[in-house]
C-alpha cells in the first residue's frame, strides 16, 4: 500500500491553504509541509493499524495484520482453517443470552517467561500472524465450550505430605 499519495495530498492541501496568505505564510507552510511528512506517515500507519484491529475483531478467528516492508505497509490477511460442520445449536429464546460486545477492545499486560515468549513468537511467525493475533486465537480456542477439559481436581484432605524420602 503506497501511503506517499496520502502524504502528498496533505502537503498539497497545506500549500493551497497557504496560497491565500502572504509570502511569509507560504514559506512557513513549506517548512511545515516538510516537517509534517514523518508525522503524517505515522498517523496514516496508526489509522491502518486501527482498521486492521477492527477487521480482525469482526473476522475472528481470522486476522488482518499490518506489516511494514520498507516504508510501505502491507496488509496480511489470515483466514481460519475450514471448520468442521458443527451440529445446529438449540435456538435460545430472545433476550436470555447477552451477546458479547466485540466492538470494544482492552489492553492487557501479560508477563511471560522469556522461553515461553520466544515459543509464542515462533508459533505466531510460523502461522504468519502477529503475536497479538496468535494470543487472541489461543484464548478464543481455550474458551470454546466444545473443548473437553479434564475435570479440576478438588483439593481436600490427604493432599499434604510430611516426612523424608530417599
């Protein structure tokens, strides 16, 4: 995706606005145009990143990631593997189940041991997705109701031992 076009358009609009002023205003606009180049590029990248995040929320477990190749961003779309045909779920009466609000995201700090972080980064790279998208998929998969998990062991008496062992 070529963002030069958008930055050039912004500079042209600034120059056009300065044309109505005196020569000093035009000179200031020219200097601002040069200074705004990096800021405008960064802003366009932030907008693209925000759009990719919103699209990712809508197509989960698929994802859209922004990857920089030199100065140009590229969108990487990852589609989920074809899911097995699932049996039709029972229809819930309207109003009994609250639909989750996927339009709002939250930022969470996650502390990982370095070795686990390296494994996560490797797994994400192998799948061609960002670490964030990999985490979102892993968490969504872990929360699926159809996933069978071993029952939690109930803690009770007899779980503690004392003494020496050889």
